[in-house]
């Protein structure tokens, strides 16, 4: 069996496993709408992160240490950048006053949509990258093999990292009433501004109405779409193997629902996390630009991202504890 055939079997097996786990999550553990406890969120976080790490072990034994390093690097980058996304989800739920017992359902369908969108972005992105290499040339004793898309992505991520560093109001209340998600739902359906027991549609006077819950799902989907503009280009710096990128990406976002409920009441504890994510975006952007003449090894990328995250979390917790003592 050649490499590409094996990749096809991996992708099919992966898809069956993921949809099986999602079915168990939705129809067994979350059959009835309820508020997700911290304990339940912690248990599910352990399950999803554990599955992601185990799958990386499979990559190591079946495809080798280089592919495993790429997988873990992409997994960690997507996980880290998605935390910023979670903070916005918290603000969305606050803005729309979504009852606690319906938040899990919104996140479930939001992530289900993300699974399909990420597939489109990753597989089409890899195909586009493979078609945009310029002819190789030498200059001042160095060989250059420039890729137009990767270079543009690198510049974009450097700018995004700088803007993220300078932004000081990301955790303030925002107005989501002009979101494209809201405009789309109002264009397609009549909307009843109530939650109606967690339903997406109701019949009212013989007419079909979308509920506020569907509006919130649409806002979450468009929010994730915007954040994917940062995170998807970042993982292209790690690998152009679509199977590695897609599996690592999906395992990273599958645990976001559980992680959301762990962070929802404590995101003020992570003051410096945004700065850490800015450094990660900058590092990945620089790596993309340098890729034309120098390849940063995947294990080194994994180490750098891990250290940046660790330092930003430690500094955040120290700041939180010192402020708590001051009061």
C-alpha cells in the first residue's frame, strides 16, 4: 500500500470515528438540554485532548517522527489560537443572553459546521499552495524557492500578530447585532426573538419562524469563519500534508466546547494569553517568510509554541493572584 492510499484509509477511518464520537456526545451524554458543570467540562476536555494525543501517537508509529511533530505542532497552534475564539463566544452568549442549558447545543452545531468549513479551507489551500511556487533561484550563495501564497500568508500573520498585541479591548462587551450571521438568517427566514425550548424552528399562526437559537448558531459560525482566516494560514507553515493538517485541526476544535465551559467563568485569569497568541502569530508568519530559503524544523516549532503558551499562562496566573491579593 503506498502513502497516498494509506492517507485515504486514515481519512475515512478518522471521519467515521469523529462522527461516531459526536453522535455519542450529542445523543447519549447531552440528550437533554442542561447546564454543563465544570466537572463534566473537565472530563470531556480530558477525553478530547487525550484522543488527540493518542491519534498523534498513531501518526508517529505509522508515518514517522517528522509527521508526528507536524501533527502535534499544528494541533497545539490551532488549540492556542482557538482560545481567543472562545473568549468571543463568551461575549456572543452574553450579548444574546443565551440560557446556560442551550449553550452546549449552540457550540455543538457551530463546531459541526466548522468541521466542513475547515475541510474546504485546508484541502483547497494545500492545492493552491502547490500551484504557486516560483522557479528556484540562487542569490548571495543561498538557494531560494519562494511560494507566493505562503509569503503573503506570512506577511498577513505578522500584521495580525501586531494588531492582536496592540488591541486592548477584546474582552469588552461588543455589539453583535450587525453580524453577517444575523443578516443571513433574517434574509432567509422570519425570526421570533425567543428561544422556545431550544428549538431552531417553530410554527406560529401557521407560518414557520426561526428562533433566536438559530440566530446565535449563525453568529457563532461566522465568528469561527473569521478566526479561521488567522488559524488556517498559520498551520500551513507547519506542513502541506492535508491529512496531518485536517486531523490535527479537527481534534483541536472538537475539545473547544468543553474548554469553553472551563473558561467561561475565569477568562479574566488569562490577561497575557492574547499577548502570547500575538507572539505565536508573529513566529509563524516569520517562519512562512523564511521558508523560501530556510526550513524551521517541526520539533523546534512545537517547542517554541509550547514555551510561548506556557510563559504567557504562568505570567497571567501570577498577575491574577497578585491582583486578587491586592483586593
